[in-house]
C-alpha cells in the first residue's frame, strides 16, 4: 500500500496465490445450472424425509395403532384358548 496505484486502479502486487479453481474466475453457466439442480434435489429430498418422519410419528403407539395391536393380541390368546 506504500506504492502508488497502477494505471488500472489497483495497487502494486508483489506476488499472489490462487486458491481453488484453476482460472480463479466466476463459475460458468453450466456450473451454475449444475449447482442449482443439486440444491433443488437436496431440498426436495429433505422435504420428503421430513414428510415421512412426520407421517411415521403419527402412527406411534397411543395414536390408535396400539388398539389394533391389543386386539390382535386378544385374538391370538382367544385362538390359543380354543386350541386347548
């Protein structure tokens, strides 16, 4: 910063290190489309997983599904009693 600005408006640069892409520029359109598709796919997958979790949580015992299990147990014991 002690040296004067160059004619292009930037300060003098002794050296530079490029990290990341080879060209160091902005991604091209194809790369942006690919990244956008991946973001949409991830969002859809996350939404589907959340939906599945919510619907599975509704079927936990205490929500009516335990009644079916109890009836099945009773039916099983009744048939066992009939066999004796």
